[in-house]
C-alpha cells in the first residue's frame, strides 16, 4: 500500500469508468467519515464547474461510495458509479 497526501489527490480529475465522463476535480469534494470507525464512507463531488459555481449554476453533485474508487492514477482517479440522468 502506498501512502498518498490529500494535496496530491486534490489535483486529480475524477473520471467515471462507465462512460469516460470527467466528473470534476477531487479538490472540489467533501468526505463523509463514519464517526464510529473513522473510515471514509463516501465522497461528495461538486460537478465539473466547481463548488463555488454550483451555487450559481445547475451543476451536478455526485455521491461516490468509497468502494466505487477503482484506481488512483498519476493524473486521474477512476470511479465506477451509475450514469446520472440529467
């Protein structure tokens, strides 16, 4: 297992494996942590236009279960979630 700093993850784009769509930057996420175990349960990701812009536009929000993260690569984080109906 490799130790990765959050700052290194923040610069990565999140890509959905199912359709190849870029969901946004990992830096625009909130982590939901289980208080009983201290483990990350899910990641809430602001859509492609960013968190601040989401207040002014209708950008999507994605809830990604921690188990849905397939791989952390050099530039991207690959996840597998169902396609969101827009």
